[in-house]
C-alpha cells in the first residue's frame, strides 16, 4: 500500500509533518496534483506545490514537501481473550464498541475466557 492516495478521506500532511490540502488533481503536467501547505514561518498562510501522482515534489529524491496520507483517527474497542481448550492457543474474539457488550459475549466456541481488554486501532 502506498503512503499517498489523493482521495484519502482523512486528508494529507507533508513528509515533514505540516498540514496540506489538495486543491487540484488534474493539472495538465507531469506534476498534476496541486496542494496548499501551511508555512512554518507564518502559520496562518499557505503556499502551493505541484506533485506527481505519487505525491512527490521531485521525481528522483524525497522532500519534506512530499505529500502523505494523514493518519487515520484512532478508534477504541474491546475484545475478549480466550485460550482454546484443545490446543492451548490464545486467541481473541470480535471487536465490540463497549466493554459491556464484550463482557456479555464471553462465550467463544468452547474456549476458556481469560480477560476483556480495551484496544485502540486506526478507524480505516
């Protein structure tokens, strides 16, 4: 999977961590993507860059201005941990939205319940 998708629903950042907004993906050029990037020295201002379809400002080298997908927001959930009686292997069940839901669903195909734990994962 590429680190850049111009249609990524969570927005974009530069390789050096600044916010970026794609305003055009069909410029008639070898660099068809036009993005606005927040300035370091004047944070309330943006400047424009052109990138290729891989989000790169330069064809043959990396730049702090290259575009990347912004991280997806994190989501919390709860899973039950089990030990399979037949093999002794530890496994996990489904992800539940609430701890209460997870605790209510502690049955997992004859496995021995160990614990309900909270997890955090990207909401993609």
